[in-house]
């Protein structure tokens, strides 16, 4: 018995030793070789077209990430997009089978002008990700992998939780997009000591932040560019230590053909740099910083983010709720609001729950009664909003007006569509073989 124990202990020891050795070898190889291997973006695009039998890229497209649990949310947004007059092809992305064949069939039944891609499986097939690495993209980072992958010239990335109030394609006709081939929106102003304003392990002295460290230590030579800070960066709240977040990543518009040189750098930020410097809350800062580091002109909407709020008894100058954006033009009107909490039948579920019809209806009634009532008027980004104690979740002392009735109506229409699709999905789930009915 003692010999058996000794043998088992030896096996465990040598297995652990082998695992440590393998890890050390991987780290050495990555730090000395792999991290300096730049993405061949042209090769990636050709590879995607070859995998899917495409002769050319699509001129204009809308990108969305959808899982089985977000089918009602995503499909209702597709219907909303069409109701606003947009006829662009919609590219639906998922990672390693997170969108089942049944869900894909339902989406195609509801809209014939869509294409579905498993970006992670394609990345493995094209040799830019290992199977092990794909797990970290089953999250908001899939949004950026989709942007890299999409065989589209003019791409707009949309978060399925947005409720749109105008055709998203209108951003392509704005002067900012015409000048730079890009259009981004601001996130809330938040003054906290993390992300862009985090200190991390900066070797710089004084009041340096993660953003300063990134700009100072980035390996520009790897991409054949010289370091230089744009005027926009130097004037930003983040650079001046007044906000720890900058970009709202729920809407990103990029002319990929015009800005193709940015994508190898974006991939490097996504796969390498974000693990070294914790400058971004998930994926949200990577796109504008890729443009900045590459010295590629980019454009932000001139207007600050707004916030919707329920009539919850708080003072009307304290708005806590979903983020919203105004049109990036001179027209004073809301463009979209993030209202997932008001329109998603499944909330933030990872997998679609199994619900009976009356349960779906009960959730719909509860959301109907939780509609927002107020919104902040259009304004420009400012440091005073960031310094408020509740700034991470609320907009304080920036004004308040009643939420326009047409916005409320659009939210209700979107919710109704989402719950109707949830009923269809639940019926399909109940009809699957081997699925026992619930009492």
C-alpha cells in the first residue's frame, strides 16, 4: 500500500512539474516570439471570404452579438432596425456555438437579410486564436472580434440592448464620419481611480495614470509609427485626470476599408496590452485608443451621454438608469437609449429560462410598469458631472426633462416585440424532443 502511495505521489509531482514547465515554456515563447507577431488584417479578411465562399466584402453592414438567451432582445432589435427604414445586411455573431441552430433558424425566419458567423470558430480555423483562448471572447470582447472579422466596408457595431430611435446608418452622412471614417459616442463622466485613471504598476512618476502609461510605454516601433498625442486626447477628461471612462461601446461606426491599418493595432490591444495595463472596463476603450495610438483621425459625437430615469422619488436632477445618446448632429433629439432592463424578457440570463406563457406575460407586465419618465437634456461633456459621488450610475445636477412620449412608445413597442418573440422561442423549446412539459 505504501508503495502505491509513493508511486501516486511521484506521478502527481512529475505531472505538476510538467505542467509548470509547459507554462514557463509558453510564457517564454509568447514574450519572445508570439507577442511580436502582428495580425495580417488583409490575410484575415481574405481568409474569412475564403471560408464562407464570398467574392467580395459587403459595402454596408450592421453587426450584433447574439446568444440563445438574447434571441428575443436581438431579433426585436432587427425588427426595430427595419421599421426605421434600414435595409443593410445584419451580421449576427456568436462564439463557439452560443447560438444554436434552432435560434439561427428563428432569426432567419424573422429576417432574410442576415448572415450568422461563429467568429471564434473562424478565428481558430484561421490560426489567430487557439480553442483555449476563445473562452475569453464569450463576453463583450466578442464585439471587437466581430469588428475585426466582418467582411464589411462600412460597419456599425450595435449592442442588442439599445433601443433605436433613428436609422443607425444616418451616422455615415455626418461630417465627422465623412472626415475620419469613424464615429464614437461618450460614456458617462466618472471620476474614479481605476481603468483609464488607475495607477496600476506604472513606472512613471507623479500623477501618471494607466492612460498615461499606455501612451508612454506602447511599442510604436512594432507598427512603424512615431508616438504623438492628438489634440483631442490632450483635451479629453481622461487625459486630464477627470474621468476614468471615455467611450460608450454600445454603438461603434467604422469605415473598415479606409481605416484598415488600425486593425492590427486593435488586435494587439485586445490580445496583449489589455492584460498588461488595466486601462479599460472590458472592451469599451480599445477602439478609440487603437485610432489614437496609430495616429489615425477619429471622431466623437459632440454631445455627452445622457441618462434615463424612472419617477422613483429621487430629486429630478438626479437621474439613475439607462444610458442614452443624442443624434451626433445639430438636431436636438435622442438617437438611442440603452434599455435592456425595460425590454429583455430574460434579463441578463446566460441561458434562456424555460417559461410557461403566463410567466412570460407576467414579466411583460412588470416591465411595462417600470418605464422611464425623465431624461437629461442635451449637453456637452464636463468634469463637474464626473465629480458627483453617484456618477458611476447616475447623472446629477445636469438638468431633467420629461422623456418624450415617442421615446416611451418606442420602448413599449420594442418590449412587445421582444416578448412576442420570447413566446415563439419558448414554444419551440417546449416542442423539442425529450423536453418534458412543466406543470
